[in-house]
């Protein structure tokens, strides 16, 4: 899968496909935005190469996780927190991954049950949803699920409950529910802590809170978070910053840990996160979600 909006991505995808085919490997290649066609190729797929940035990786993760397919992230974007090698290294280092010289970095994901009142809910979620036992469809996220205001710049109220117990009603731009992977993204920008990648805890972080709880909460991996929207104007739910649907006042989004994990292929030492964190943060200058 490649980000067609990055000039170098289609050419690199072709070069990698040719190299893999010369090694006797069957290959398919689609733009990351064409999730439907890529989804038709998952049966029998043993590895997904993600050419782009962190946004491309999130699209790949939502496809790969239910099938437990490992992903190799090739960074052509800005930050590449979740990617493993650069585009310059791809052609020379791909054989190491084919030869089994890598290790698997498993990342916790979230699953969000969206209210059926969301327009287009059934059609847009069907191909990427599962059932967790009570007949409700859910969609999965690697980074975060955000309940926030729409285009009108006015605060909304979000009543947050954890395991059926009310916690607080946030008044502000919204609330982020994030994984450890997502802790270095929007949640961090909103004042949340950074979790170690293997952590399974769930973060609850308010966005621009006004006269309400302003600190981020770290919740148990078993927690069920319910976010009920109260607003006189537009509100939205966002999945990994890529899928957005409008919410009505009174709608509730229910979020818990997904039964799936994202499996990232690594060749760096297992201490890579400590070694690269400050480097990545100091280099922050663009939006990884757009890659």
C-alpha cells in the first residue's frame, strides 16, 4: 500500500514489486486510499508494505489487524513514529525481512461503537467492522478516537463515563481516547502523557477544556469509555483522523480495547523507542496523519 499523494511513492512501489517478483514473491499494490480493493487481496497475504507516513500505516493497520498480517512501514512522510525504514533503505533492506531477520512489535488498538444515527454508518463501516458479541458493529483504530466539535468554533459538552460510572462532563473542543501508539499524536499535542509502545492502557485526554477537568487520565486496558455528546450545533467522531462522521446531541460513542493488535515488523534493537523519541519530537514540523 502506498500514499499516492507522495511523489516518490508510486515509483518506489513499482521498484519493490519488481524486486519481490524476481525473488518469486507474489505481489499486489494499491494506493492506501483504495482500502476496498486492498481488502480483497488480504486472503493469503503474509506481509503488507506501507509506503508513506504514519497516516498510511493507520490505513494499513485497520486492514491488516483482523487478519493478523504484519506490516513493514517504509517512511516517505514527515515523522514516521510507526514506520521502520526509510525509502532510501527499502530496496536494500527488504531481503532482511523476507529472510525472517525481523521481530514483531505488537500494538494495542481501540474499537469504537458508533451510534447508528450517523449518516452512512452502515455503508461506510461495514467493510472495516466486527461484532464483539452483542450485535453492535464497531470500527477499529490504531491511534485514537476523537469526539469533538464540528466546523463551528464553539465548545461542546461531552459526558464521560468509565465502566458505567460518570467521571466528568468536559466542556471544550472535545475528548481524545488514545492508545499508547496514539499517545505521541493528537493526545500529546493536547497535553497528554507519552506511553511506552507496548502499554495497553487507554488515555482519556480533553481538548482545550474550559472550566472543566483539564488533565489526561490513564485508564485500565479493560475499561469501557462512553462519551455522550451534548451540543446545540455540529459535533463529529473521528477515527484515526481519517474517517469522520457527524454526531447529534445525545449520541453516545462507546470505546474499548480492540481484540485485534497491529503487528509491526522491526529490525532495529528493541530499545529503539527510547533512542528515537527525542529525535522524532524535535523534528516535529508537519502532520504525520496526512502521510
